[in-house]
C-alpha cells in the first residue's frame, strides 16, 4: 500500500510538471530533427535492455523492459525537460557457482526526470534522476522498496516522417542499495533504449 501511494504521488507530480510546462509553451515546429510535434512536446515509447555491472553482475545476467518518455521543450528545441517512467526486469542467474541457488529477478519501476540537450543536430546528451521502486521486495529479501536512481545517456534522434522519429540511446543506470550494507543490492547496468517517438 505504501508503494502504491508513493508511485501514485510521483506520477501525479511528474504529470503536473509536464502540464505546467506545456501550458507555458506555444505550438512550435521542431527544427533540429525536422519533425512536427503538438505543442513542441515529444512523446516516445521504447524498449530497454541492458547488461549488469560491478558486484551486481555476479548474480544477474541481463535486463529487459520498456519505458514511456515525454520531452518538454525549454529552449529552441535544443534543451528539453524529460519525464520517464517504465518497467525493468533484471534476470537472475540460475545455479550460481553450482550451489543450486537461483537468484530471484529484480522487478523495478523507475520514475525519472531530467534534461536532454542537443549540442548538434540529432545528437543529444541526457541526464535523469528519480526513484526506482522494487516491486518484489520480499523475493529479494530487501529492507528497502525504493532507491535513488540516476542515468546519464547519449543518443541519436532521427526523423522517420514529419511527425515521428526514432530515438536510440546508450546509458549507464544505477541505484542506491536496496539492502542496507550490501553493495550487491545496488542495481547498475549499461543499457540501450530504442524508442519510437511522435
């Protein structure tokens, strides 16, 4: 119940931020990617995949998920505020070190906000931070259900038509610990997001 309340509060806060920002923008036409979007806001839906790093990779092999993102223009279609929410399943290894132990999957719901900047046409750098909610805390044996998450990313956004685009980015994503004093409970990975935008 506490998790549901926290998730709902965060989603409502991000939605309010997005509506507030869109209320202050006028209808514009993007120029950096030659796509036209209503109100200048770009929406994308993507597939996320990654490979764990550090101590986390000892028990986990890869992750797969999806995400929704809104890019709200702040300055000349070069600088955007981003709002991103998604789901990630990090798959545990089986029979670790021939012990018969199967690591339980990490089921995460990350909610992030940040900035996206286009230094040159179609190429961007992005940084986001927020909260990652652990949906199966009891399976993991964690004493925390929420962790701070941050994700720097670089990518390319190129047009498919006048009103749509493909967004492909590589990022490093990491959280703080879900189990106090256990470094291996930090989720960190190198990930790829490929999204369809409109």
